[in-house]
C-alpha cells in the first residue's frame, strides 16, 4: 500500500474515532464511582495503629521503660 492510501486510511479511522459517540450508561458510571468512593473510605478507616495511638509513652511510664 502506498503512502497516500495508507494516510487516507489512517485519516478515515481517526475521523471515525473523533466523531463516534457511544451511548453512555450513566447508571453504570454512578455505580462504579460509588464503589471507588466506598473503597477509598474503607482504606481510610483501616488504621493498623489505632489501638495504641491514644497511649503515648512518657519517661515516667514504667510499663514502657522497664
């Protein structure tokens, strides 16, 4: 295939892609976004250090330094 035909074919494909407008499923998009938000919130809640975060040892705390 010559360069002219090849370029014409690429132009045709590019034009199809540019003006192709598929039907948008907004309900599926909403479900996907809500699932991502729930995952993000769940990640924020998972705190491995939550149990000991309130107790900060001090120099007078015998349990930590003996």
